[in-house]
């Protein structure tokens, strides 16, 4: 029979536990690497920096100091929405402090009429059933309606000329509508752009020449006749250009 192995005494077991505990403790972290990490990634992803610091064995005091530096910098640079997420995800600050940052972010976006961002932070801070969320959602819907209405008006912006109108009549009508609506500066009529986009460069140059070197010819050249000779019907002209042709009254 083999010999029965000697049982370790209590003192020996304690020594083994201390050795095991010591072996699992993190080694002293590289301070230079920590400083480099803070500089390179501190502003972009501070949570990742803190998590990496924990892996390296950075002291809790140093991690908290870094977190407070981030909070101070982000408050000054108005990165309030990011700050709210950072504090909430990392469990930093009291509930009151977290809500205060969230309210600041909410008001920041409201002041700038950034309703999409305001909606996102309102849902996080106050909840989707809150008065704050309802208020900014209504403001966002109103803005969207205005934008859609403006787009509709822009689509309806056309030069209206008779079927017998010449290019001189056309350019005169364009000048008049731009003068009345101010679209010349804003570029909402897009006559030249549409002409170039939907027709050949040769045709584009022909039409524009009626404004300058062939101004006299523009007085006698009818718009529909010009396009008809090049294979385009009235419906195609109206579809491709911001031009509407009014019906002639019967005498």
C-alpha cells in the first residue's frame, strides 16, 4: 500500500491562500500608458478609458479624478447629451445631479430648435409620457409641417406664359417672378439648372443665347415651336422645366 499523503496544517493553508490572492492582484500599471490613453481617447470615449484603467489596476481615486475632469470639460463644451449618457452608464453622481445635466441638455437643444435631439434626451430624462416630451414633439411636428408646406410651395413655383409666348416673353416672366418673390437670390426657380439637367448641352446653350447675343431673335422665336422642332411636346416642356402654359381665350 502506498503511504497516505500528509494533510496540510491550517497555517500552511493560510499561506497558500495568501500566495493565490497575491498572484491575482493586478500589477502596477504603466502611468505613461495611462496618461497617453487619457489624452488619445478621453474626449471621445471616456467610459472605455475608465474600463481599461480598471483592467490595468488604476486606483479608484485616479479613475474618479479622470471622470470629474471629463464632466467639467463637457459642461464647458456643451456636450451635455454625451455627459448625461456617460454619467448614467458609469453610475456617476446622484439622481438629482443626473437629472440636472439632462435638463440642461434638453434646454440646450430647445434653444437651438434641435427638436430631434431634444426628443431623444427628453425620453431618457423625463420619459415619453412626460409634458417635456409632449411639448418638444408638438414643436417638432409643427416644424415638419412648415417645411413640407414650404417644399410644396417651392414645387408650385412656375413661370406661367401663353402657348404663343416667345423666349423674350419667357425671360421677361422669369425676371418678373424672381423680382416679386426674391427667388433670384435664393435660387428656388432653378430654370437654368433644370434646362441643363433635362436637355442636351447644345440645346441649353441655344436657349441661353436668346438672352444675350440673340436677344433680337428671342423676340420672334416661340418657346413651344422651338422645342417642337427638336422633338419635345408641350407636356414634356412643362414636366422638365418650371413653365406652365395658360390656355388661350376663345374670341
